[in-house]
C-alpha cells in the first residue's frame, strides 16, 4: 500500500508563524463568514450547506470536515498560497517532529528553501489540466 500523500500550503516568503496565522484566519472564516479576508469568497452555496445539515452522525461530520478543508484550500489560495505535495523524506521528517519549537524550526527552514519549481509545477498543471485530483 502506497503512503498517503501529505500536502502543504506554501508561498514565497512564508514563515511558520505566518502560515499558522493564515490557517487560523481561514478556519475562523469557515465558521464566521464576517471574519473572512476581503479577497476570499463566501462559503459553499446554501444547497451544499443544507445537504450537510440534513445528514446525521458520521456523515454530517465527514461532510463538514470536507467542506472546511475545501474552504480552507480556497482561502489559503486567495491569500497567495499554493498547495504542494511533500516528498517522502519531508513527510517522514514532519511525522518525527516533537513539540512546537521543533515544528517552527523545521518549517521555517523548509519555507526558506527554493520552492519556486514545485509551485510552478502545480500552477502549470492546474492551468493546463484543471485542478489536481483529490486523494
């Protein structure tokens, strides 16, 4: 069985603290549309929200989590981030991190690497073929 892909939102000049703050903004905007950044679209259409509300138990939680993830992706994109796949080595390194200081150190170093080719590859694939398939 292949390892499940791990993706991360990146943008030039990003930092761990800035990225975490932007994730918080996007997650807050999901539950409170009045808190959304001006360039971020409103949440999913009402029909999708009504369908999620009609579901019960597990399905309701699943649909809400999926809607939140899609909204956060849209929001992060509007804030200038591109979602890229992490390499197997990067995934292993992240899984081994213990504590906030270790995460901050690793991610700040990661964000300071040249990610331009990886960002360009996603941008090219998205503009030519449409959005990448969801895992």
